[in-house]
């Protein structure tokens, strides 16, 4: 915010040890030292304190609400300002301002405020639902006096009736007015206010009305005391009894981030979770309070209708009955409908089941919305929810966001309150919470705007970022297709669709809608949509309907239909079902959804489904087995791997993917052109005399001349030839050559989920019979030659075509036998899976297959008519024999088809025998150590022009900053591209809390800045670690002097350290502490401060090892002995499985590289990690490893260079991408010299 205004420095002084960000100290009230900080212009003091990490207590202040200044708890002193403490929430910062946040005067004022607040506050903590989560409790403990001087009766206030959802205990109210401001500013309903004066003030609704806002539950979260509570949750649980699960809401299409609190198998409450991109920190009342429905009317076991009544059965009987009915019904008489809460995995599997049954009657649009499934931009909220704040005009088309998506409505109101935002409506006259200009009703208004005849066109034309929102009600009208088309034309005409902006938006009500359209859960060719299915079901043409949680349909039309209902509640669909398959609700399964803006989101399992209910995808998987169908999914992860192949949006969870279409065939034509050029160059090079092949620019004069001739030459068609077939024959040859490429994988994207690699091939159609497809399509090319000869009306030409085709078929027999061998070896007909299978096989199998690979290559040469296997006679007879001539463009198509087949044959050869997108061979002889894979660890100490030897590390020195610059330059000159710098900190600067670690002027920051200014293009890595800065030598802050590390407090300091390192110029920060959750927090800190380009090298696998002793002696982190026990947070060297879990967690939190340390004793871990994760794995040849080798070499027991090189090759062979080694400079020099 306020980016256009200059940043001004402000000094903040703090003497409280709790606020360890500040370095200021006091001695008898006198300032000893302070620190200057810079914050954005326009911030208030309390906001600026938050930026720099200083805690200021507050009750009334909230960053998303208007400033009130009611509670006076946030008092601070300002030098040169008012003589009394000021409310920091209401005073903006100014240049040069000096702020005291914890002086005796401030402390006394805060104690007084708290005492006044507690005078009338009842001691309800033991029975208050807010107990354990109460701001008043926490702040009183931290800043209060602990005693009260009141000896009179407390004030009593009667409870208020705010409605069925919000409970009140107004005795506890401290009049912060957060609830009043929320309903006024955010919700926009203005339903609360203060009545009375002074001590008698009360928060109340107007005229005894209850609160009607769709967002009213948020005032429960905002209340800093227990005055407002949740009635459904009241007196049911205490916060410390609850477990938490972070997930998403699916009761509308927004996908709000929520936290499910549960105890045992019961969901107790739902709270909002921070998500700036979606719901900020608000949720709708439906999201918050609908959880009580999870406890009633649940389907907890399968049912089958017997004698007209549903009877409970086991899973075997239910699935047998459903499968028998589906198998005995014709495919065109089966239909499937997905409901509004269906997840992507279950829809994907149900779609595949229907396809294998031969039915295309599927639909996820149970309301009949007319959406275009193959045009993603036409059915998502393209602007994004967060992007609303960048718009300056909004046109609502038959939608009421207040009801359909209260969270989006809150964003619209937020943007409206900022000003310069026009909102107009086409549709019914509805009650909005902001001023809306009503333009009319019906498509005629849209038509006028599209034609430019409406007065609103002037505003649209003047808007910089206009947007429109089409509601779901507009898409179920009879004229919805014309509404959608007109809206699209308006978007195009009025600059709503640009590279940097897309203002075309569809607002869905159903969580399953976008995901279903993405998956293609819509009628296939010849299939029926929802309206047609219901009509045919009513007439008896459709006999079986599978309802996947579909209840919002006209079930009366299914009375004569066999209904299989899969869902989690006994809703309308279950009442008419013949078979009921109980599923899981959104709090009871791991599932994927796509919200209205196209953001892929996932639910997590909080509690298990009741009774015998199962996850929906698993039910369909089991049903497929009873049907005798093969769905190749063993677990949910396999299903998600299939989802990843559908589109990029499923591979980028919680991201909004911009949709692009890239034509594929253009690259094929370019490849043909390059092949022609290459062939011309080769032919020109082998000719004894220079001919046309080497004349002109790049030797391309002959191809240019040929192209001109083919374009302008008149086509010659033989006498009495079949003209149509004669012209179509070369087209057939060329087109078949192109469409074969649909199944050829050009590469793969490899992602990691749940610790496993997922390979997504880059291919147009990833079909499971790709090999057969290529053989079938390429074989059809023979018919192009036969048709060409037959249609010429020449026996001679026809016999030539038959002869050519016969020879090609003979070659294809050889090709087919070889292909069968490859398929048997790899066990798959899918070309992408074949590449992966070959890659995972031992290389000796490739050696055994090389002979048939050579035969295959010869057959391909013959098949594509290459020298010396071309067919000169047959081609002459076909092309120019006996007055039968293909000329001009038909000949060019034959020519292009021939070259396209050559490229296709090369691709197939590469897939079968040369590794596809992987290297052909990975032999140990190929392992080497590139110099740029070496990282040189260096030590730096304070001082000038001093270089000190290190006793535990022979030939390794500790440098002052000037010497450090010199050695870094040597490393750079030797080809080393990155160094890791470790500070040797003066013991006087060490402390229990490691304050020096985040001092922006500390040794490591000075060293980084100096090296960056003197040595160009060198990467600098610095550890995020506290052990060089603590007096006890541990990597974290200890709990009350004990040997237990305080995780959260340590992580907070590590984030500050990461920030100062990034500001100093560090390229890669390397957390080496092994604290839980630190990667995610560090990544967020860097991103929030615009250091997105600073990478994180996570010491994800750091064993508690004795090999670190020389290093710890250097940096002074080993206390009084050579070993310090860090087993409480570093890994047990006997544990291998934990390493994989740690790596997976750090990757998911945002690490860019993974470190395994030490290296040599843990080569198995390096190997396992590199095989399991497609991720850069770094190995550290730690000080103890290097010292052993160097000491032995110095005594003449080992050849230093050979042993070092052998050990580093071991790291590379295990799979290390880069290696930290103290021998980096020696190895680099040897590699360069050799």
C-alpha cells in the first residue's frame, strides 16, 4: 500500500525483553542505544510496529476494520509529541519520529486501562466459551497488574437476542465496537450500534431486531472477549480439547479456507483460515454453521430396495445389485448425473466407468446451465476474487452475489468503499449492500450495450479495468446461450479481455461445477444433457440413472427409472433410490475441488465417515471391479496422477492458471523444413561438383525454386481419372502422417506429491494404446498410394502402386515383430509409460535390445523410402510413368507426407530404443564432477588483513573480509560458481537469544555485501542458524535454561535472520536448524518483503552426527567439549525413513533445494531421495569427512587427489546435484588442468 509515496525512516525504541526484535536498551530509564527502521508512508504507529516485529497490545484495533481508538490499550510515547501517551492505532508515523513502546509511563497507562476494563468484567473464565482463546486473558497476563482495587458491585447487562446463531453475554463486553464496525464496513448491513452513554453504554441491535447479515458469524471471531459466542458451539468443548484440520469449504463455489475443529469422530466447529486470495479471513454463516447437518440424516450403510422398501445390506450385495443392473442395460439407456458437492476424483472415475460401459449420457450441470465445456475462459471467474480490488467498473448480469457468494459480495463492497467503482445491474431489482445502477432486465439491454446504443457504454469505454459477472440464474434461462454470447461480445468490445486483464466472469453456486467441466463430465458425442436425460427417463428411454450426490433435480421424472444413489445424506435422491451407496462428506475425505475462479483446492480428512460409508472415489473404483472393468487406480494418489494429465490447473494446487492454447502442428511443419534444409546440405557436401544444392542463401535456392514451381504449376490430371480420389490420395497420406503425432510424447513434467514422483507426459492424447494407434494410422498411409494408382485410370500406375504398397507391408511385418518385443519388455502400450518403464530398467536390457534396434532402424529406412531402400521403379511408375503425373501441390503433399513420416519414425525409434526424453544410457562411466557443481565453504572473522589457520581442518583458513574477497575471486577464477560463507562470531556478541543473528550490521552481512561488491557473478550461500550466535551452542532458543529448544520462538528469529541476509545480498539462504515449519515461515517472510528471487536451501536431512566437530570448533558452537548433544531436534543416525518425510515436508513448504548432511555415511539417503524426488539434492562433505582424508594424506597414507575425487564421484553416483566440500578449490584446479 502507498507504494507511490516515499519511504520514511522512523526510530522505534523498546526495552522489553519480550520484544526481541529491537536492540534498544535502558539503564535507569536512560536511553543506551536505539535503532532506525524504515516503513511505508501512511502507516499508523501500530502498523509500523507490526512491520518491524514490535508487539503492541490492542483490543479495538483490527487491520481490516476502520480505526476507532476506543480501548486505549495500544498507548505509546512519542518524543516531541503530546506529553501523554497516544493511541498508536490512530496516529500516523512521521519522518524522524521516535517511539517508546514500553516505558514506565506507557506501562502504567496500560495497567490502568486494563484495570478499568476488568472492573465490570465478570470472572466467567471457567464457563466462558472464549476461555483459552481470549485476548483479554492473554493481554491481562502480559500487561496487567494482577490485582483489582474494586470492592463494589459490578455492572450487570441483560443478554441480547441477536438471532439463532450468535449468543451474547453482554456483561463481558468491553465496548471495542469491532462487531459494530464489521457489520457496518465489511458486511454493510449496519445492524449493530451503541446505545446509552458512559458506563451505561450497550451494544445492541436496532429496535430489538436480530442480525440478518450472511456474514454475521465473523463478529464471534472478532470479539476479543467472550461477549459474543456461537450458540451451536456453546458449552460443547474447550479449545484445548480440540484437534484441528485445515481444509476448504464446499458449500458454495468460492472455496473459502477453513479450519475444522473436531473431537474424536465429531466436528465441533468451523473457523475461518487466512487466505488473502480467496476469503481474506471471513467466512459466510452457511460455511460456519452448516456443520451441524453433518451429524443428522446421514447414510451410514448401503441399502437395496426390496419389495418396494429400502433394506440395509452389506457392500457386496449393494455393489452386486448395482453392477448387475448396469451390465444388463444397454449403454444408451444408462445415464449419470453429478451433484453440486461431487469431488473431481469421483467424477473422473464415474466418467471412465460410463465410457467403458459405452454411455455418453453424463452431466455435472444438474441445473441445466448452458456452459461451453471446451472453453475454460467462458465458465470461470477470470478476474479472480482478489482481482476485484483492481477493477473500476462492474456489470452484474442476473446475479446477486450477496446470496450466491457472500465472500465475493464482501470484496465488491470493499472495492466500492475505496471509491471510483461503478456497479450496474441487468436483471431483477435486488437488495444489494452498495449503490447499484439498474440498467434493465433481459437480453435486449445486453444487445443495446453490445451495439453501442446504451448510455452505459460511455462508462464502459472510459473504464480501465471493467469486469462483468454472469450469475448462474442467467445460465439456466431459455435464452441463456444468447446471454452468454452477448456478454462475451461486450467483454471483447469494451477492453475487458487483454493480456494483463480478463474481466469476463461466471459466478457459480456449486463447488463441483468448474471441476466437472474441467474434467469433461458433460455429454460426449451422441450423449444426452441433463434436460434430455430427465425427459427420456420420464418416458422410459433411459432405464438406469446414477446420481452422484445429485439432489437438485426434478426427481419426479425418475419414478420409473432404476436409480443408484451415491451420497452422504438421506436427501431427495436417496428417497427414490433403488440402491444407496453411502459416501463421505467434505470433512471426511481427501478430495479435489475447483472453485469458481478456476483455483484447484483440496479438502483434508478431519473425521472418518460414519458407519460403513466410504470415500466416493473408492466406491466407484469398487463398483468398476464388480462390473469387470479395469480402472488402473490403486489409491487416491493414482487418481490424482490422472487428474494432472487433464490440464495444468490440476498440477498447480491453490493457483489460478491462465488458459492458453498452443497449436501443435506448426512445430511439425517447421521440423520438416529443417529436415529438408539438412538433407540439402548433406547432399551438397557429398557431390563432386557444386550443384543447385549449395547455391543461394544457406544453399536453399533449389528448395525455393521447387516451392515456387509446385505452387504455380498447373496440376495434370490423367485422362478419365477419378478426379476426386486422384486429388484426395496425397491429402490422405499427408493428413495421416500428421495425426499420428497425437500420441507421441515430446517430454514430461515431473512433480512431487506425498513424497512420490508424478510424471505428466507432454502429449496431445495420452491414450493407453498409443503403440497400436501409431501402427494403425501409419499403415493406413498405404491406402493413399493404392488410391493414387487406382484413381489414375492407368493399369501401369496401379500395378506400381500395388508393388510399392506390397514392399511397405513386408517391412511393416518386421516392424510389428520388433514392436511386440518392446511391448512385452516394457509391459505397456502407452508410449509415455514405455519411456518411463525403459528408464527404470537396468541398462543391460538396453544392450540386449540394441540388435533388434538396429533391425528396426533399417526397417524404418525402408518403410520411409530412404536410400538405399527407396523404390525408384515403383515411384517412377506412379509419379511419371506413362503420362500419369502428380504435379504441383498434390506432389508437394506426397513430399511433405514422406518427410513427416520420416520424423515420426525417428520419434518412435527414440521412444523404443533411445530413452525418449531421458538420456539413452546412464552408465557409471558417464559420471563426472562439473566444476560448477562444487560449492566452496569459507570461514570469515572480524579484523583486517588476517588469515588464521584452523587446527581441525588442515590447509583450511579463516579469513578477514579482505582476505575472503581474495579467496572468493580465486574460486571464481577456477570455475566455482558458488561459495558458502560461515561467520566466526566474537564470543562477546553471543547471547542466550542470539540477537546478533539478525543484526543487519553483523559480520556475515558485511562479508556478503563486500564480496558482492568486489566479485561479480558469484553465488553466495549463507546458513540460517543460531548456533554461531548463542552462548550455549544450540541451534535454537532454549526453554527456561533447559536443554529443550523453543521451536516457535526460534523460527521467528530465523525469519528475521533470513530477511537481513537477503537484504545484504545473499542469493541462497540455508536453514540448518531442523526446526518444524521454518521453511514455510521463511518463504513467506521473504516473499512478503519482495525477496521472491532469494532461494532456500533446506537442511531437510541433518543427522545428529559426530562428524561436525571440526566445524563446531571453528565457529565456537561446541561449548566446552567437541560434541554437543542436538539429538532433540536433529535426526537420529539410525533412522532412514524420517529423512523422506522431512524432505517431503520441506518441499511442500517451499524449499528450492534439499541438503543431506553429512554426506559420506548417508549415501543411501542421497540415493533414495534422488530416486524418489525430482528435486535438486545437495550433499555436504562435512568437516569431519574432509579432515580424515586430509590428515591421512598429510601423513602419506592416502593419495589426496584420488581419494577426494573418488569420494565426490560417490556423491554424484548417489544422485547429488551439487556438493559442499572444503576440497572444492583443489578439485577445481585439478579438473581445469586435466
